C-alpha cells in the first residue's frame, strides 16, 4: 500500500482527488491538510465522502506528510514551490496539481504568475506529467508537475500533427471552452450561479496562464517555436473542457490514421471514428480524453475536437495516473470508473 | 459469473444499468435487446461506454435471453408483463424496472396505467424490491418489481415514522422534486432543454402514478390505510430526487434516534446529523439515500428530507442491489462508486 | 417626472430596479449610490445597461438623495433603518427593499435579524408594501417596507383562503423553492455555479427570516395566530419562486371561484384555470404572480401553486408598483414587459 | 396601425415574435396560423402571453392573411417559398424568418437544404434582411429574407474587417456557440434537458447550412470569394450566440477605431471598449449585438467576439427591425426592452 498525503483538500481538485484515491485499492490515505479547516472531518465538508473517508483535515504544521510515499499538492499556485523541497529531502515524491513546476523558463513563469519562484532549482528537475508525452521520465520522477486542464486537452489534440510535421506550426488556434469548476471553489462573484449560469463568455483573450504552458509543450514536439492563439471561454456546465483546435495543412497524409496510430496504446485517449463529435459528458467523471479529427469541406484547415473532464484527466485523474506510473502500479488502477451519462 | 440480459437498453435506466453492470465484477453481460436499435453497437449510441461494453443491441426475437440467469426490463410500462412469463418458465429470474408488477391490486394498477394487465397471476408472486423493507423476500424471489424513484425516496423517509406509530398517518404530505432524467429519454417537448431549463413547475397534482405505489407501501407498514398528498415537481437538474416529507406528530419520541436505529445496518441509507440538509449532488451517481430529520420551531410538524439519485437508488442501482440479494452476492457489489461532486 | 434615487445598486435587486426604472417613462433617475463602487459607471458594472443608464455610482455621503421624491434602498438589511430618518425628514418618501421595516414586532425582528433596530419608531409608521393587501395605506405612506420574495408568493396564495375562513389556519405548510438569484450577488461559496448547479436542497428548515414575516401577514388576515411550517429550497435556476402551499379544508366552498373573485381586479395576479400548473418561466422578468388551485383526489388537502419572479414581483417590480401607487401613477407604469419565454 | 399576420407561431421564433409584437405600439396583430393548433388560444400554449395576446391559432386555409400589411413566416424551411407568391400578389409584404430566400444561388440552396425551390423567381427579388448591410434595400422590399442567427453574429463581426480589406479573406475562422433554443422547439432527443444539459459539443463540423449564407454575405463585402471555416457548438444555455472570430491581419490599421466607426450610427450594434469580453447575458431578450475587438499578444491574429440573443437579433427582433424599416417606423419601435440580467 502506497502511503498518500494531500495538501489542500478543500477545493475541487482536492475533493476529486479524495474521490479517486478512496476508490483506489493500492493506496492508503494518511493525511489531508488544510490550514483553514484543521479539525473538520473531511466528510462534514463533503458529504459525498461520508462513510468512505474518515480523516479530518489537519494543520499542515502538525501533519505527518513526511511519512508518506507521495504527497499531492491540490493548492493554489505558489504553495508547492515552498514546501516541496523539504518533502523531497525526506524522500517523499511530490505531484503538484498547481502550476509551480510546469514552466521550465522561470522568468517566463514569474511573468505570468506574478510572483518570484521559491525553488527555481527544482523546476529543472520537475517532470511535466503528461503521460502520453513523458511516460518514461515520469516513472523515475521525484517531482511531477501535473498539467493544467486546458493544456491537457489542447496538447493531446495538437501533438500528433506537430510530431508528423504536417501542419503550419505558426498559425495554430485553440478555441477552448471550460465548465465552471475549472475556476475552482473560490468565493468569487463571476462564478456565482446567477452570473455564470445561462451565459457564455470568453475571458483572458489578451493572455491566459495556460498559453505559455501549451506553447512550451507544443514547441518541444514541433522542435521549434510555435505560433498559438489561445482563447478560453466559460460555459455553463460544471465539469468538462472542449477544445476546438484549428491547424492549416502543410503536408497531405491520412490524418485519421495518424491519430489512431498515435494513441493506439494509450489507455486514456480515445480517437473517435471519422465524422463524429465528442461530447464533454461522454467523459464526465472519468479519466478519458476523446478526440475527433475533421477536415471541413475538404479545405486546408483541420479541425480537431478534444474533450476531457477538467477535474479528472485535466487534474486529479491525471495526477493519480502519474502516481500509478511513478510507483509501478497498473496505470489504470483506481481510474476505471465509467463516465456518468446522463 | 451471473449471466445477465437487459431488455430495452436505450433509455436512461437502461444506460445506467449498463454503466453499473459493466463495473460489476460478478456478472457477465450476455445480451441487450432493442427492437428499434438492433444491430447498433451499444457504444455507438452511448459513447461513454466505448471500450467497456462491446455488445450490440439485438432483436428481442433473436436474443438468447432465456440462457441468462437474470433479465432486467428497462422498458416502458406494459412490456415486462407480456414477456416475463416465458422467461420465468425457462428458469430465468426477472427484475422489472418499470411499473408492471409494483401494485398488488390489479384493478388499481389498470386504472392508473390505462391498460389491461397481461399477467395478473404474476402480480401476486412479484416481490416489491425495496431491500430495506423486503430483503428476505427478495432473496428468494423469481420476479422482483423494482420500485419507482419517487416511491423509493418517499417510503424510506416515512417508513420509520409509520412503523413507530408516532405520526398521523392520515395527513401525510410528500412534496417531491425530480431531476429531468426521471421523465426518461423520450423525444417530448416539455422536457426539452429550453422548456425544462431555468424553470420550475409542479405537475400531476391531480394524481400521479407513483401515488398508489407509495400509498400501498406505507399502508403495509402502517397496518391500515394512509392519507397521502403527493405533489411531484420538475426541477432543472439532470439527476436527483429531493423528497420533502411532512407528518404531524402524535407521539413524542426521539425522532433522530428512531431513524438512526432504523437504518443502522443499511448499507445504502445514510441518516445525517441533526440540523443538516442533504443535497441531491451528495448522492449523484451513487446508490445512497441520505435522510435528515427536522422539527421546525419545535412544533407539531416533522419535516423529513430524503435524497436519492433517481437513476441509481431510484432505478438501476436498486435493481443491481436486488440482483445481488437474489444471487447471494455481497449486497454492495458493483455499487461502491462514490458520488460525483461537484 | 418623479425624481428617483437608489441606495445600493450593485446587487440583483438593485440592477433589476435600474432595468425597470430605465424603462419607466414617468421617472427620472437622479442618483445611485454605492460606497464600494463610487465613480464607476453603472453600465461598466452591468453592460446590459450600456447606452441606457448613463449614471455613475456616487458616494452616499456626497449624493443628492435628499433632492429626490423617492429613494429606494436596495441594500443589505440594517442600512435603511439608519438612513431613512433623515430622508423622511427632508420630505423624501422611502421604499425599503430589505427587511428593516417589515416586522411590526421589533423584538421579534431583532431576534431573527440579529441586530438592534436603529429606528423602532419608524417601524410603526411603515406600511407593508403588498398592494393586494394594503393598497390604500400604500397610497399615502411615507415609508414602505417592500415584502420579501417568499412572503409575496406565499401570502398571495394563502390570503384568499384565510380571508374566507375555509381552511385550518393552524396547520399551514409552505414548501417553497427559489432560484439562486434570491440569495443575492454576494461572493459566497454555496451559491457558486458548481455548488448550486445540477443540485437541489432545502435550507433553513429550523427557521428562516421570512417565516415571521409570512406569519405576521397571514395572522392579520386570519384574525389570529396561524401555525405555519415553512421550508425553503434552492433550485438550480436563476430567477423564480415556486411556492407549493398546503392547507386543510374546514369549510366547503368553490375554491377556484374564491381565488378568481379575490384577484379579479388585480393587475398583477393571474388565477389560472383549474387543472393547470404554473411554471416559473411564465412570469420570468415580469411583475406577475400566477396561481393555480388544486384539490388532489378530492381529499381534505388543498394545494395552491403560486409563482413569481423573485427579482420582480418578489422585489424590484413590486417596489416600482408601490412607487406608482404612492405617486398616483398608473399602477402598471413601467411594469408592462411581457415575460421572457423561453 | 400596421396589420400583421404570423404564419407558424408555435416555435420559439414564433412566440418571441408574439412577445415583441404584443409590446409594439404601432402594430395590430390580426392573425396567427398553425395547422396543428388551430382553435387553441395562443395564451393556452404560451401562458407567458396570458392577458396580452387574445388570439387563437387559426387554420392557414381559413385565415385572413391577405388582409394584412405584412406577414411573418416563423415556419420550418420550405413553407414560405410556397405561400409567399400569393401573399405578395395580394399586396402583402413578407418577412421570412426561415431560410427560403436567403441564398441567391438557388442550386446552392437546394444542395444544402435538400429540396427543390418552389419559387426561384422570388429569390432574386428577396432582400437579405441584415439592416446594417442592406438598410436601403430593405426599405422598399416586398420580400425580406431574415438572416440566420449564426450569420447575424458572424457577419456583423467580420464585415468591418473585410470592408477595410485589412485581413486575409481566405483563412477566416468562425467558432460559434449557440444556446439550445437555436435548435427550435421540436421534440428531438438530442436537445432534451438531460442530453444538452451540463454538456458541450460541436456539431455539423463537416458542413452547416449557415456556412453558405455567411460565405455569401462576406463575399459580397469582400468583393470576391472568401475562405471560411465555420464550427458551430451547442452550449447548455437557453438563449444566446457567442461567435469567436479569427482573422489574420494583412494591413495595419486601428481595428478598435474601425469597428467604432463602422457601427457608430447603428442602434443595435454596440462596440465595447478594448480589453472587454461581451457576455451573452448582456444581450438576453434584447435586439443588441455587442462586439469586442482583440489582438492577443500583439500577434497577427485578430480575435473578434460577437454576441447576440439568437431569438431576438438572431431572429424575431431583427424581423421586427426589418418591419420597422419597411414601413417607415422608428427603427427601434417595439425593440427598446433592456436585456434581462441576471
């Protein structure tokens, strides 16, 4: 049994992590910390966990995280970079669900996240936890930077095209739509039910923090800089990301076959038949990414549709997948729940 | 491995049954029938099942249902009553998720459902599949009538009170609210997104088919006729039933303790602490019923709050629970998924 | 032209008031105050008002509210009771959309609202602004206490029965469901989209502040104390209240005719034909209350269904209706917009 | 008073037309026809119109449409092309809210709509009813083809750029998202609440009927063929379209100023300040189109955000606007309702 700790279990990625870990037969949940909720039973805050998660939130200062085999950070940005060092020193492996270790260029990170990085040295060591790209490195990683939700859906949709060098890497467009849970469980006006409900809007068009993360990943694959326009939108549903990706064809190949080949052995990427449209609900509460490949009107523009559940493959599920890889478990352990539809 | 067949797998209770059965390690799904969709791969209709359910829908006439150990009917009312006889004769046990065998008084059934009953003889044999009430009878039943969604939430909330004889059985009120999936996956105008969304209404106030079903169950417990006003409402969510139950106190006892005692050993009924309010999402996609007991302002009126997922404890999950009991499996087998929140 | 001021225009009742006043040909909007947003253009905060409301929020201290003919308080509870005195002294009439002047028993008010009342003397003078009950008093009122949303829907449904003395006033039940905008535009976790969406729950069962308000109104009509169980619920829609009211018949009369007669001359109460079920969307964005009268199964329990838009007839619309009455305008002025459906 | 008839008032564009016409002081509603609902009071089908629309649906065969000054067709595609001829011959002017007269190339129309055109001769005469483009022609038109919802939002966003010749007309992308009411009030499974709710998907990526309509309009402005990739999506809200438009800059100009100049005198197009993001709810139930202009990261790709209410500016409201122009009324008559927010 792998001993697991969670730092910051009061947000949506935190409670989703608890849901998945509580159903994972290979792990033992040892500690969940929360400064604000120390002493509260986890199941009092999240009644969905009643009878299944018996732990209380503990004060980070008093917790026994260093006895764990792995600690997940489900915290706001800027926390893991302060606390990871000592855990790693104690031999604990770390998976950060926030953004602290995602961007290799520390100056770039500091610009987008508006703070100084507390552990720049660790950034270089951190492995970007997109298993479909980095499985081998994840296996031996001490520190995994779990990808963002938009970056997961977007990169999985673009990577085969860039690897094959068959599209113009300088004019990529990602028009992405997220459910509201992607904004977290924070008391903010713009994500109130009466604000975000029955409403649709773009946001952060001038620049969103996931842009440099996606650009970094795609550049690595393309072998050079990419030009990406990324427009995120908020759509009135709870879970789910739908990325609509546009790329201009530069080399003729069988694009459907390309994707099927690329993901043939991937347990959590499902390439749909030609002509279909993946729905976000077809992956709701599951770790699957479903992708469809279109070339409308036989023109020069490819349209790739990529859907995930932002809290699972876009956060907690991918983190568990990374843990499974890191500890030599079946990669699907604890992640076999079928999507909930309707 | 129990060999399982499903008749009519194209509605919401059908696909939910498939979701649960596909995750149940003790069953083998042998056949799914659908007259209209014969030849279609199940996963083409429900992409959420891709890679996990490999069956095609088969024509009922050509299916091998009689080789199964148990057959579930996830059909409209009036189908199971025609087909159950021959299956039972072939030694197959039957669980009907529709209403055909729920009402013991056949004339009453015919009045509410507007058709002649094709197998009145079987009605007497059928066991009403509410495990918390009939577990022993279910164990040996050949034919189980799986309860309706409103009746499940309502009866679980009223039964302890009526058993204890501490409320006025002649003035019960059940004000129940259902998510839209309770109306099924039929192409009808009133359940369109743009009709049922951002909208709330009562319906069937003059008389709903679940009224006689609830009244029958409560009368059995009360040991005599009960007076029940039942008002169902449609609320703009997909899954979930919230029953708000009103009963007038006739005998003073500790009502919280009464409920805790009544359900102490029930794996799927969770009595919440005093002062709390169960949310439907706290049971979303799970087989749990959560109940809270209130006595506002110390007055004479008890208010019981009871929530279930209408497709799970209110339909497919309870059917699987019944199957587990009938075949001597762990009652929780295949039903241990945690609720999905948010 | 009536000169109008609004104190606190940044919440939902505030912006709804602005929407209605901007379309009212008989008023001139002179000032909108907000401590927090002073200097901000109203239309920058609420782009729906762009091009139609040119005002900026002003600091309350610097505003010219005392030059207005009438000032609306769309503020949290406890503000109007401090500021009304001086405005009234300056000859300004006041309509408070909060609860400060709704409860005549000041001790009772202080118990439920958890603060000392700053102007108990004004409470006695204040007129409860339910036009269907108090039209004549409203006409000459200096200070109107605009009713709460639940109280409006509930009282309009119970009043004809209590006036006629045909139901048991000691066992009334109001099972009420509100859209989320009823909770206001405050940054609170429980009304986030991902908390309140796809979810249904009761709240405040032990006691809600609208209980004493409803009880006071019904007692006046009944001519003595009433026994009321009031259970509010949160339903995942933005606007709308649906009150399902239960009363036990004590005297046989034609209940449908009773309601039709009671509201025959009311411009904003619409009694539906027998057998119908009002939907909240049928009054969305309008000042209408629609009511249907049921007697299920011919039993002893009446079921009254009453729907309003909580922000219009339940708040801002009723406030404008009161203003129209107070200033001798056509009672429907500025309130003739048809409901928005779908 | 202009005498108005409506053919087919049982869908969403029909009931929206009734809502707007009932509030228009310059028109008299003479007849509403519906084959299926003849004899039904309009307000029985749409209780939101109770007390305001007294008409019954009449059989088209027995109606007096030819006595009207103008007849609106709120019918499925293929109806107006059969009935317009005789009305025009009788001197009645016609506004078709369906697609029958939108595409000038009849062969192209027949390909996309899968039927033979019944009145190809009228197609040439028909004026495309986008006032911002064709106001002068609309004034004298006998027959107006009211634009589709996606085409309205998309063309208003692209037209200034193409007129100015400052973007590459061969690589335009329109990623558009529609509320579910855009699919009409038809009993179809995919738009059920439990299918379309809490879900997001693209559809018709291979080719949508609005593609040739948009292409035709943009080509006229661009003075030559345009290359357009158009991807429509279904988003879980009732009303609203959000078009996210991408165009590559070919000539440097002040794009914000371009849009402000282009729409300076337009009563129903509102260009937002730089850096803002229009929300669909900011135009809910109103005839306004709001547009924002972005150039992310100073790159070569412009991002134009354009929102409308699909049932108002995208259908019924624009039809009333066209009527106002045709009959020399104030263009805003009956269209001055403020958006409903929240």
